[in-house]
C-alpha cells in the first residue's frame, strides 16, 4: 500500500455540500415564516431560496428572499447569515461509499486527516455531525490560522504532517477543487487526488494545480488508495 496517511477535503469530497445548503436554508425558512407578513409557507419560502441558489448561486439567495417577502434587507440580512452559518446541520451525512472507504482505510491502519476551509463555526458544526464516531487522527479548520492559512496555503498541510508525525512522501490529499486544493499539498511534497465523479473538464492554470491522480468514481479512488 503506497500511502500511510490520507488527508481529505470536506465539502463536496466526503459529502455533498448541497445537503448542508438545504439544511441551512431550512433553518432560515423557519425564521422567515415567523416574520414575513405575506403568510408564505415554509415550503414555498424554501423552494424559492433553492431555486434562487440554483439560478444565481449562494451570494444572492438571502437578499432576494428578503426583497421578495417585502422585508428590510439591511435589518434582516445579517440575521439570516448568522442562522445559516451557526446552525447544526443534523441532516447531513457522509456519502455511503465514502464511509465504506474510510472504514477500510482505518482497518488498514492508515492515518486519516481533514483540512477544510470556511468559517470556523460552520465547518466545526459540519465535522462534529459528519464524523461522529469516526476516529479521524487530525482535523484542521484553516480558519483558526487566519485567512492567510486557508488553502492554497501550505501551512495547514505542514501542520497536519507534524501532528500526525508523518512524511509528505507517504501522504496524499483528496479534494474536489483543483484551483486551491492541491497547491499547498504539492509545495510540501504530498501527492494529490482530484475527486471528480462528475467527470468535469478543467484547464489547469498552474502546474501546482495538476493532480497526481484523478478519481472519476469511488472504485477509482479505492484502487488509488488501497492498491
């Protein structure tokens, strides 16, 4: 087995981030039901937000929902963001096949870690729910290092190598975003795997963005990590 340590990205690697988005929108919809004067149902508000997310991306969802409900954006926007970022995402879970893979890695005595970007409280709530009962050796929330420690910085990769007492040449990072996931890992000499089950095409702008392996499905990932 070529790797002694496997480090994972979190969002859209170990689980589908859309499930977290849906969970957060549900909490926000509960609040909007209480304060909107149009008497819209939670289901209709949630449907509106998910439709906006699909069409415009995350950045406009709450602004548009507040305007649609005739609510003051300046008054309520920060409250919706707070609810979204701080909610406990009880409905999210590891993808089943990823959970099987993690169990196999653990049974083979491979050290496991996670490096994840994002607001600390949000990512901590995710890992607390997703990884309950799973003996990950090390979880690095890069927000605790300051924004300069977010990927593509090499600092979180150096830290995880030290904390796990392992060496980059024996380690691999699995992530879904070539723009930022692989640069820091490759700078310190780790191998990288692009988790790409959707078979997306990508023009790598920098050689450091190039993954060493591409896993187009879970079977590919098994073969790379366990052969």
